[in-house]
C-alpha cells in the first residue's frame, strides 16, 4: 500500500473556497471510486499563523498503479484547472506531492466519520 499527500497552498482567504470546490465537484468520492483507493481525506491545521494557509489531501492506495489511474482521470484535469485560480502559483503541479510506502497499518472500520465524530 502507498499513502499520497498533496499539500495545497490557497491564496490568502481562499481556504474555504478550496474546500467548497472539493465538495461541489465531489472530488473525494470520485477518487474513492477509483479501484484501489482505500481512503481519502482533507485536513487543515487547527492553528495557522495569519497568511499561512495550507490544506493536505491524503489518500491510501493499494498500489501505485491505482494512484496513477486517479492521476489520469479525465475529471481530475478539470479539478486542477479550477484549483489553480484559488491557489498560490506553482510551477507545474498544483502542490507538493509526497508518496510513501505504508510499512504498518492498524484501523477500525467506520471509526471516524466525515464530521469528525466517532459515534
């Protein structure tokens, strides 16, 4: 298994707009529908310094070929184009991507819901 982490840097004041774009375009559900995507989430730091806006999109994939299938998804290109307007300009990619091999993993099914609750 691999975990991917995409770090996005929204323009000042655009964090909520980026999150709304992800909701409106159903990006998380579409990526989860790719065979081999196990889980996906968006995180934002609890405490940010003014002007230091970051969003992390993380996903767990059975292997790199599943992740590559997501990268080739036709809807993803439109997502990237829409995101570029909301993000600090980057050369090439929309953010820094880190790919790591999962060395060990332990989880509970349905242990945490999208709203952060555990019940």
